[in-house]
C-alpha cells in the first residue's frame, strides 16, 4: 500500500502526507501495537518521503492519533469489565 501511495502522490506532497496518515490510522485500526506501528513506519518513511515542513506536520498529527488512542484505552480500562460481559454482576 505504501508503494502504491508513493506512485499515486508523486507530484502532490500534501496528498502524500494524507496517505501516510491514513496508513498510520489503518495500522492502529487493525490492532497493531505502538512498537509494531513504529517499525512499519520506518519502511513507510522510506517509501513516502515528505519535505521537512510536511514531515513535522505529519509527526504532530501522528502524535494526536496516538494520544487519542491512549486516552480511549485509558478510559476503557476504567469501565468495569462486568459492564461488557452479559449476566455478570457488578457487585
């Protein structure tokens, strides 16, 4: 997917950044852990290079994606498991 995005966005760096962000979101949606996403991003960074200013924007947006995901995980960990399991008492 990264190579296809590189070919499709050869002349449009803003679109390339969006494609790169889309790949990061898909990795997290597929359940990849942070370390796995970082390892795959090393390859994606090599294939989908961005100018320095767009790379900074990309990194800030990735931080927001990670922050939102961690906040959601933290929130879910505070909800009692019985809430999600039918026929289970909270007491």
